[in-house]
C-alpha cells in the first residue's frame, strides 16, 4: 500500500509492503498527522502551540501530548548544551522535534495494525521498519545540500530512522540559539538511529553548532550516528554511520 498526502507543511509518503495490513491503518496514520498539525502548527493561530506562545493557554491546561513534547524539548535542550532550543527564534517552536516524534507515533499505529515492513517519509526524514519487500534492506538517499538532483550518500538498513537538517530546504531557518545567527561552515547534518524524533532533534542541534557539530555527534549514544557535510566539501561521519 502506498499513500501520499500533504500534511504538516510537507509531503508525507507511507509505503507499507505487507499484504495483510488493512487500508484503514493509513487513514489512522494521516488522521493522526492532521491532528498533530492542528495542535502543534506555529502557522495556525488556533493551535495549542500558538496559543501557548501568546499566553492564551497555560502549559498545565494543554493536551497531554503537548506537555510531553515540551518536557522532551527541555531534556534535549540540556542534552545538547542549549543548541536544541524550542525558543531559538524568540517564539515557541518545537517543530524540530514534533515532525520526527509524530512519525514515530504514526509508526506505532502501523505496528498495532500488524505492519512489519514499511517506511514513512516526511519531507525527506524517514522512519524505516523491517524489509523493503521483495528486497532486503531499505536504501534511503540523503539529498546533496548543493546539488538538488544529486544524492550525497545512501543509508542502508532494516530498522532505522534518518533525519537531515540543513539550510537548503527552507533557507537559513536553523539558528545558533547562543548567537541568534545562522551557523557557518556546515551545509547539512544527517543523524540515523532507532527513533526519528531524537534523530531529528540531534541533527538540528548539530547543525546549529556549525563546525563544532562533528565533535559533538562523535559522542552520541543509544545507537545514533551522524554524517556532516561541511562548507569546504569535507564529509565527516561517525564510525557506525550506515552508509553504503
């Protein structure tokens, strides 16, 4: 089963390779993602995130999911020495965690429906599970940050999440929260690992660190690996990065 829809400001592609999974499971996935968009969008005035940012809603009155995401943002802020910051641009914006987090939860919906072999691709950030039937491992291309039609590297794996942060998709939208400026010396950071939410957050933080990012990603634990493309053309990766 394959379904493609525009949601959360991006294109989401769900590719389920199992034959015994009901079509309704895809309805559940996209219903969930639309709920996430209504709740967390910084572009919709009625979302809980927008209302929290304007002071119209107190955190203790927010949805459980909102409170959980904001708590995780706080943990990631500490873990990344402040480079992951939901307030980096001066307003509340947990988007760098929300997209990956919401895809992880969408994957859990597919798991409960009996899916074992699938991918969810949300604007280039990918959660892959099982096998790429009828083939073996999934192969996920990392877009080259300077050549839109080229692939910089290919990640291969069976149960892997892949998240990339860079300035080539939305311009200089990732800021160093310590300076308020866009980082220099780095074109993109890709992080792989067991879950997409942390991978997305780690990639954002490492990109915000600029040329200091590779040294930080070298210390990632929990099965997370990273590949950084620097502005001078160098490509640096941690030893376990699953590229082919």
